[in-house]
């Protein structure tokens, strides 16, 4: 069905097409009979897909990457596609409109996207409220991807991340610290060793405080009355880091004791692309995702995995548009994978197809 609608959707501005697609999914799922058919078509389960990572039980290793559902508006419907986990955000302490539109662009020849969204979101309070009201979709793992507001200077960034962490602590199963988006000015400077170590150390200290015995409430995966659990904290990194910078990341992981890495975010590189250089230049700044980042992302995963003594837990993302790309990430050392841009081109069946391929290997 998606491949029939795709040419029509691609005639629309990408951001509008995104909103129409998720609204169409909601309408489909709410239609008696049709919703059942949809769920049976796209869901695929098998015990062989189960993974235990970061101390959390994932029904399968395929997740939805951050950016698709920043505000927690669509996550329950997206769960119907059979994801093992859903990552919400990036969310900031205060609402922000993001960069001016247009800010999302397709490169069909490259099966890629360029975005300069700029952390557009309704703020962490809005996300927390929706999660508290709507609850968890079954046993699907939920992640919270957190960032800083655009007008917060880097020297004050820790307070922004800490605020989001505290606000979502009771509502998500793991956290992702996003310091790698190219669309917030100077944000990537926080990937440098000193500020990043300080940021992650502060979050880990708060993590320990919130997990202390005596704090009683309903944990996301537990029952009323269970104690809070220490939440896995992951770091999302850019694909543009040098080997020396990746070595620093490995040392930071060791020094701070965070649970793992998400590799990778979008790239600021523009080569190689089949799309005409004049077209790309006219689009301007933004992060490139999709097939062109696949090789570099996989290389980062392989480097981190091998140089950690094959001990580091990694979520692989970047250019996964089919089963072969998914298996490539897992073979390189990723324990879990995420998709986003690949679904724009391959459709919602991508999740099912990847899971089937993993079982049939």
C-alpha cells in the first residue's frame, strides 16, 4: 500500500507528508476491521528476536530512531509496526519552534534526507504529560532523547540536560544524550572530552540519587510500589568524528560508566552523492541521513566495538533501508538497530522485513 501512496506523498513538502502519513496511520488503526488487518500484516514476532541489552528486555532489536516522534504524539500507533523499542525526542526543557521552514528535504536519487529541524519540540513537560496519560504500548521499550535549548549557552547546557532527565526519569526506560546534532549552533562542541565528561558525570550522579532505596513509585517496566531503577544512559555521536575523537569517546564511556553508544547521528558531509551538486548547494545546511551515511556509520560502529575489546553495547543507526543494511550493522558490533530515513523510502514493511531476515539467517 505504501509503495502505491509513495509517489503522491513525494509530491508534497516532506514535513507535510510526514504529518499526513502519521495521521493516516492513526485513522487506519482506528477503523474497525482495517486496523486489525494492518496490525496482522506488519507485526512479526519470534522468540529468537529477543535481546537483553543495557539490562532491558527488548522483544526484538529493531527500534524507531529519535526525530520521528519528538513530542510523544505518535508512539502508540508506531508500536503497531512491530518495533522492539521507540526513542522519543529530541526534547528540550522549553518549547522551541526550530529552524524556519522548509527544513526537511528529500534526495530520492540517494535514498537520503537532509534536515535542519533544529530540535523543534513542545518542551519536556508536554512529552512527560503525554507519556503519563497514555502509558506504555504493551512491553515496547521507550527511550528519551534529550538536548538543550538553542539559546542556552554551552557552559549552562548541563542544567538543560539534567532538567529533561529528571522530568522523564519515571516515564522512560533509557536516556540518550544528544550532543551530536549539526542543527543547533555549537552543540557539537559538547562532544569534546572535558565538557562531555562533566555532563555525563553529572547525569550519572543524579541517576544514582534517583535510584536510591526509599524512592517508591511505579517504574516504567514494574508494578506500583517497586523501587526506581538506575536508568541506562547512552551517548549519541556524530559520524564525522576522527579516530582520535572516537578513542576519546571510548575513554569517556569508561570514565563515566554510561551504558553505551548510539552510532551515528546525521553527517555534515556531502560526498559522495548522486544528486546534482547545485541541488545540494541550494538546499544548504543540515544533517544528511539515509543510504549515503551507511558506510561511515558502520565504520564507526566497527571501530568502537573492536577497540572496546568487543565489550561496548552499541545501537546502530544510519542508512538502514533493508535487511542487508541491518545485518551489516549487527555484524559490525551493534546489539540493536534503529531506522528512520529508510522507512521514508522502503515503507513501514521495513521493520517486518528486517525481523524476518534475522530469524531466517
